[in-house]
C-alpha cells in the first residue's frame, strides 16, 4: 500500500483567503482519497475557519474530515487588540517555527506521523510577509512550497 501524501496549508492571520484555501483543501481531499492535509491558521482566525468549514456541504465535510487536521496556532495576540500587519506576520512566523519543525519530523503534537510532501502558503502582498514565511518553511523543511499572493 502506498503511503498517503500529506500537504500543509498555512493561512496568514487577517490577510489570507481562508475560505478559498479551505475550499481548495476540501476539494483536493475529496478528489484524492489517499492524501492528508494539515491546515494552520492563527488562533484569532479560528472562528473564521469554523464559519468557513460550516459553509461547506455536510456530506463533503464528513467524507474528508478524518484526513483534515486543522490547528489554530497560538500567537498571544488578544482579541480586539489592533495589531499591524508586520507585527502579526512576525509573531505568526515566530510561533510557526516549532509547529513546522514538528510536522516535518513527524513528531508534531496532535499532527500526522506522515511528513508533508509540500506546503501551500497564502500571504499578504507585503514582501516581508512572503519572505518571512517562505524562509521559515525553507529552513525547516526543504520541501516544495507554493506561495499565493492576493
């Protein structure tokens, strides 16, 4: 039996296309039953993620849910506190480092034991955003990384 493929989607807090990324992820999982996905997002985006997941057809979510691991990454930012884009990206990049390392070693807390085949990162149009996250993934994984700009 072939080992399932695993990919990771990283949605950057407050600047990502969360709903579209989730739809892409769910569609890929539905089309290819041998893949697994980890969806990472900032903790303050959890309600948006839940809302986007709730907007998907129930039967589709049931078919793929066992292969979709979603995780809000704690950033320490409090709800209602206005934080600039650069600060948000820097904080998210900092806390993502051990999460990504856990994924690529197969020892991540609550994650898959299957090392990812690649990453898909949605970042804002800020050059700093794409540079920070791209370097983070590249340093930790050396895996295929696709970057999407809005």
